[in-house]
C-alpha cells in the first residue's frame, strides 16, 4: 500500500520552486554541476595545501577564455555528435579520424592542393572550404551507417575498422601525407582566433584583461542548442530515443530503423567534419593526425553526461556539462604541472567511472521498476 500523498497545502512555495528547478535541471545534471564545483575547489584551493602551484591562475580571463573555453570546443562538438549515436544504442569510435579527414579536406580546398586541386572545386573561398570539410564528414558518416545497417556489422567493430581506414584516407588526401598550411588565410583562421564583444566593459579577472568571447566557443554553444532542439522537439530525435529504448518496439511503431541509423551517423560525421575544420583553423594546418585520440575524450564526456551504455537515455545538455567537466580536469592538471601521461591515466579512469556509474543507474532504475510492478 503506497504512502498517502503530501497535501499541497503543506508544500511551501520555496520548496515547490526548488523542486521545479531540480526537475528542470535534472538530477543527473545536478550531480555534474556539484562535481564541477568540487573539481574547481580542488584545483584552486586544495592543491595549494599540498604545495602545488598554478591553481591560483584558474580564475583569470587569460585561462578561462584563452585556454579553457577554446580547448573544450573540438571535444565538445565530437561529443554532441557521439551523444546522438550512443542514445540510439550504438557507438562511433571513428569520429577522431573523421575529424582528421575534415581537417585535411578543408585545408586542401582552401589552398587548392591535393583533393582541392580539382578544377570543379573552387579554392580560396573560406565558406566553400568549411562546407567541404563538413560534407567530407557526412560522407564518412554515411559509410559508417551503410556498414552498420546494410552489412549488419556490429557498430563497435564497424567504427573500429573505419577508425583505422579513415585515418589512412586522411593521409592519402594530401600530397605526400604532409600537413597543408593555412597560416596565410586570415579569414579562415579567424574562426579559431576571432573574438566577439572585445570592447565590452568587463573588469579584469585574476590580473588579466577581458579579451572577448572566442568565436570557437560561440560555435560550440550554437551547435549544442541546435542539437538539443533536434533531439527534444523533432521526430528524428524521438526516433533516436525510441530505437535506443527498444528497437523492436520502434520498428513495430513504424520507424524505419535503417534510415534513422544512417542519418544519425551522417549527423555525427557532419559534426566531426566541422570539428576538423575548426582544428585546421586553430592549428593553422590541415594535419592528417589532427583528430587522433579525441574520440576517447568525447565518448568519456557522453557517458559522464548520463548516457546509458544500452541506449535510450542521455541529453545534449548533460553531455555539454560533462565536456566542461573534462575540460576543467585537463586544464587544471595543466595548470598544476601534471604531464600528458598522468592526464591520460586520469581520463581513462574517468571513462571507467562514467560507465560504472551509468551501469549502476540502469540497475537502480530496473530495481525500481521491478518493485513498482510487484506492488501493483
């Protein structure tokens, strides 16, 4: 017998507002916010207790806008595309290599070498180069979708294979496999170096002056908002959740599983291609190894953001918060002087913890459903 409901008159307006706020943010997202606050406290305060220096530089415009805000963009974009795939109960391990393809294609088209030397592709146009990188990512995503849906290959095996294949293709697309420089293309490098609101009356922070909002950061926020709208308010987004929750039921409901799965890989590939374009702009070269290893950080952020390994659960907002958390972790370890190898160990442990937490949440939810069914 269930407990009597609490009378509405006994709930204070303040409690009601607090509950509505928790429901709007989400319990999982709230835990990420608390973890982010705790991590910042560890970096800025606790690190000093153990004789580590550098944490005091965290709260400065130089660090927040130049280091942190720009460093999370590429991983954030990859994670947004990966979120869609994981919610559908699949995985795309090849996003790092797709980003490398987008990087070299955009650079080649911009300066007119390699694949960009083709007469039917106009060179020297920034927007054509950006579009070329995104389209290259979409083609790679379509190949992943074809392998998974038409050839019936397990998504993990399929994208593990294309991780290697696309990495090799990135080298084949440029002359002699060498990076293609774009340093002499200021309109293109503005995507990574440009700033908005540089003249805004913002006071200094941490001894550094306000430098404006990076264009990279704005791009990430816009893509995250569009991704949230896509997954929350469109038939495509609802189909993705349905497939991840129960593919058989989704098929019986009239959803074309193959078409949706191909489209989700195309979407993920397009976002990875855009990430590769921005990598080219930031590093001033289209390098075949630009995206190498980024898939680990992206997948970590998705699971840390609350996505379930079996699919059907996860949000773009949760992934966005997790990307910031991973970015703060890497940024804090850089400030405190930890080397790259220690950071990789920390990231690997974070991925294991994220998946373990996801599995624990699933088990807890299953026990709750079983208990409710037994009570009924």
